[in-house]
């Protein structure tokens, strides 16, 4: 409790500015939060989904495994505190070009299929996020196909792409 009071006093008196989150960190948290939300849409967040998210984040943002794990923990907290996707999708729109946004949709499909099953709620979420970040239906469908092909090549049991 004393630590909290000291931090508040530091901020109020200007002795120490609040810890700032960099623009890149905010993007990383936004992307991770959207992935966590996709994993949670079927009311489960299993190890396969967590490993998939951590692996995708590590590759996307060039993170060590422990950094990717910490990012997922931060994203889970951000999702718990948020009541809507706007802050996450807004950060994505500010920070990513059209091709990167399509790549994000592909990653979301990989998360949704990580357990081998696409829940209707996961499907709805990916479609909603695609709309919010201005990814056209055609690109969303192609991203889904690529995700399924890559998962199948990795040995994950998923339905065949259309």
C-alpha cells in the first residue's frame, strides 16, 4: 500500500513521471489482445491457443519466448479491463498498412483454428475485426485459406480450405 501511495505522490508532485508505454508496445499489446480475444471466444483458452499466440507474436515482433509470454499476460489483462475492441483496432489502423492488417487477420485465423475447431463465435469475431480494420471480405477469405494451409502443413488437424 505504501508503494502505491509513493507512486501516486511521485506522479502528483512531478518527482517521477508515470511509466510511458511506447507506440510500438501499444501496437504489440493491441495485436496480442485481439489474438487473446479470438482464443477466448469459445469460452476456453487452452495451451494450444496460448502457444500459437506466443509463437505468432514472437515472429511478428521479433520477441524472445519469455517476452512473448509476458506480452500475452499483458494482453490478457488489457482484455479483462476493456469492454470493446475499439482501442485495439484503432491502434492497428494507426500503425499497420493494409498488407500488415491482412497478415493480422491471418494470424487471428490461426489462433481461432489452433484447437482444430472453429467455433462460430471465433468466426464472428475474426469477421468483425476484419471489418473494423478495413480488411475486405476477399482478403479475409484468402487469409483464412493461407492460415488453414499453414496449420495443415504444421500437422494441426483442421478442415480443408474452401
